């Protein structure tokens, strides 16, 4: 009996049990914390703001989440301290959301502050309180920790060096923030002051959107006193980046029982770019479809949703191994799925597809479905139905069916026709560029009877398929791909470890080292034969120019295979040289995109953010005095006051309808400001298959009534805004059409600064 227990303990991942405070175990995360904090500070966040956020996040999210994880998770005996911190924190995010929603609706927005107190009370009331509050945990393997930390730091260095530092949240004006940033801040401000929420830039429009991340930011704003802009633009992204890469590494570690595979999953996800053998600028892929890309800072819901998806996947993979899932595990799964419904419901149909494919495999093998699969599928279906019916009310979010829509996007970049064979070729190149980093997943074919492997491949495969079959005005169908990439990185690392695990340490090191070096060198050689694409400042290339680097790549890979075969045939100890050649090729193909690491180092050294040119007063999105105006609105008006403005286009010289900074920085609802992401405009964009930015307002009569009050002010025109629409204040931007002197005769001037005036309706 003792011998059996010893063998069982030896089979668990992780080294000898000890306290998590070991310095070497925590060192990677200390390095990560310092690196990410420094980048946030370089972007404009004050050290005090960073410190307040870190402490508040640990207390109000991490502490209750870790306690809940320890109470519910059936696999806690196998956890390292890193498992409990990462997945506990993600559980804390799930718990914070419903508590904040209830508190906001009841007028008590700081209600999530009770979560750590409640968690401690529950833990102290238990007989095993010591095990819950002060458990003895396994340290995280150093290789795993350094791999996840390196990927996290690399991602933030890429964000910081390539553009994020140039997208500073406004601290002075005139300034032009990124086009989507003010809208996201406006959503957070809306959730900070109101529930149920609506689109704050067009009064009365329902918010059919993934708004849970904005509710999280709103809650943190109440708990920390920090502004939604600071939280969103400089503090959320580093947090979700660490959580995503650490969770990816831990899921791969649990599946493979190898710290090396866990580290590899994080590295493949974050440091291996897509394979696009054309010279790029500032380490940005010519195809612009890397996992770590400019999309991440622009979409707060992306990182937040990815982190929560990995929590759901982690719990699901355990549920799939149990004949009868434990009730606490099902509760955790339900909690994660509920959070995903409004965090980023994109992944719910993908998870369901993975479960259905796993069910098919199980039924073919055992002639009946497992109860665990049925339970998991039921929870997923419930979440999907709730998201579509209750949160999005059946809205398509501007999506439509159009195969190869993203291929057409690449065809434009390549300078080839968007139809016929050129379109098919561009789509093949796009898929090839993604697939190289996932080469190791091919070895999962050896596990076709393992429901976990089938689930991962089904989930990821459905995401890739959806990306190729759907279209969106802003190419947002590629969010399906981004949610597929973590599971593909996990499957690839797990597959590579499968074929490397039975080799000697020396053989593994030689294979991995040779494959990585060969892959990077092949990309460099192929790139040396290519030219810049037209959209990056080059010239339109001929088909011969476009195909040359791919021909060179294939030729070099074949040469690598032949050379390795010749060498291995002479090795008497090598019993199956062809298998080794296949593994070497898989490693080399995976490493083709690793060239983005030296690219990023060079790009960051060049400090591209220095090239940002401040906008002039006339064409800035936020004119002179805009920040003072927003501050005055926050301090002198009520969150229930409705504003009206004459500014609707993002800039006075543009026709971009994404004007949203008054609702965002002012934290007040506006009758009509910008309308790019309203349901009617998204539906119209999908019907016409054009971007939303240039579509006119869907209610011309309302817009005319609003603008008439500014351009031809009179007691009658202003009374309509006040009496019919309950407008309390007018925010005038004198760079847009307005008759300020006339407005002062029918309304009371409360503020005049720079390009702006605020008037109160009498």
C-alpha cells in the first residue's frame, strides 16, 4: 500500500512539496512585475497608481478568488502555488462581476469590497481553516515559471515598443487618442454610473456588446479611485497578459506533466509569430495576424476573455477525465461559463464544438456518451443561449457569412485581385502563416482516443474555420482565430513533448536546438530574397516575387530533411531515423516565426514611439481645453444628467463617426455624440459590407433636432432638447458648426475654456 502511494505521488507533476515563498520560485514573477510596471510607467501611469492597482487587485480579486478556488477545485492537491494564484485570480474575476452588478443596480457600487472579508469569514468557519488559508503547496517548476514570465515580458515589450507607448491616455491637449480607445472608456464610465447599461454616446441605444470587462474596470475604479482611462489604457493589459500566458503554460503543464511543455506553450503563443517571409517594419507582421498584435491594446475584452476562457478550458479538461464530475468542479465550470457570456462569447460555440467532437470520439469508442461530457455540454449550451438571448438579443454584431473574407484582406495587402485564384492563394498563404507555429499539434493524431486532445483540436479547429468562413466590417472574424491560438499552442507543445519525452536529455537538447536554429536561419534566408509589400511602402510585387520566399523556404526545409536523414542513417543508435527527421522538421517549422524576437529587439531599440507627431489644434480629436472640460463635467454635473454636443465626427476634418471622448472622459451620457458601434449601424454595415466609420446616423430627425439647437439656437430649439429629451447641459466644440453667442442668449454659460464651452439649459 505504501509503495502504491509513493508511486502515485511520484506521478504527480511538480517537485518536492514546500512553501511557495522560495525566492528562486518567485524570482521570475518579480522580474515580470518590475518589467510590466516599468512599461506601464513609461506609458504614463504614475507609480502611485500602479501600486494602488496592484494592491487592490490582489485584495479584492485575488484573495477571494484563491480562497474560492481552494474550496471548490477537486484537483487542488496537485496544484503548485502558481496554479492557485493564476486560476484563483481568474475565479476572483468571475466572482467580482455579479457582486458588482448587484451593487451597482442597488446603488452600492463598492459592494465587491466585501468579497475578501466574506472569503476570510467562510474560510475561518471551516475546520480545515489552516489548510485553506495557509496550505503547503508545491513550488512552480522553474522552467515553467521562466517560460511564462519570458512570454509575458516579451509581449509587453512588443506592445510598449511597437506602439502602445505612443497611444498614451490623454494627459494634455490637443490630442488624438486611438479611434476605439475613447469608446471603450465611455463604456466603462457607463458601467461605473449606471445599470442596466446603454450605449453612452447615443442615448437610449441598448448595449449589445461584450461589456463584462468594462464592468470589471468600473468596479476597480470605485475600489481604487483611479479613472477608467488609466485603468483601461495602462493597467488592464499587463494584468491580462500575465494571466493569459501563465494560464496557457499551466494548462499545457497539467496535460503533458512536463514543465518544458508548459514553457513551450507560452513561448509558442507569445514569442513565435506567424510565418510571413517578407521584410516588415517595427516587428509588425506584414500579414498582421500574430497573436501578440496591435489588436490587443485596442480590445480590452480580448485579453479579459482569453484569460477566462483558459480558466474554463482548465476546468473542462479535468471534468473530461472524471466519469462523474464533482459538483464543485461543475460549479466552477458554470461560474467560468457565466463570466464568458459577456466577457467574450466568441469562444462559447468553439468550446461547444470541441465538446461535440470529443463526444463523437467517446461514443465511437464506448458506444455511449460520458456523463461528464453531457454535463459540460449542457453548461456550455446554457451559457451560449443566455449570451445570445439575454445579452446580445440575437444581434450578429455585424458578422456575416463570407468565405475567405480575411483572405481578401490579405490579397489587398499583397496587391493581388480579391477574387478567383489570387484570392484562394492569399487565403492559403494566410492559413500557412498561422499553421507553422502549430506544427506540433499534428502529433496529437496519436491521441485520437483521448477526449482531452480531441476537445482541444475541435475547439481550435472550429475557431480557425469560423475565421475563414465569416466576414465583418472591421475584419473582427479573426477574434475566433485569436481564441483558437492558446488551445493550439497548448496542443502543439503537448504534441511535441509526446515525441520528445522518450528520448535522452542530450538527444532532446540537440533536436530542439538544431530545429530552432534551423527555423530562424531559414526565415532569414527566405526574407533576404523577398521585397517589402506595397502597403508597407514597397512596390507591387509580381507573382514570382510573392512566391519566391516560399519556394526558398520549402527548398531549405527539404535540404534540412535530406541532410538530417543522411547523418542519422550513419548513427548506429538511431533506430527510426525518419521519425527523428519528422520531429526535426516540426521543430524547424514551428521556429520559423521565432525570428520576431530579434525583430522586436531591433524595433524597441529604435524607439518608434518617438515618431509620433502631436496633432494641431484644428485637426485633433480632443481640442484645446478638452480635458479641462471633461474634468468640469465630472465634478459639476450628476451622472444622471444628459448632455448634448455638436461634435459627432472623430476629428473636425474627418468623416469618422467615432467621436466618444465626451461620454468617456466626461463620464456622462450624451444624446448624440458618435454612433459607430450602435446596433443599427452595425446591422447596416453588415448589409452593405462596409466599415461602420463612414455610415450616417440612423435617425436623421433626431440628429437634425440636436444640431439645430447649436447652429440656429432659439428658445424653441433648446426647449425641445430640454423638455422632450431631458438634456441638461450643452457641450460646444467651436471647431464644429455652432453659434455660441446665440446659445448664450438661451442658456447659461458655465464654462469657457479653449475650444469648448459648457452651457446649462434654463
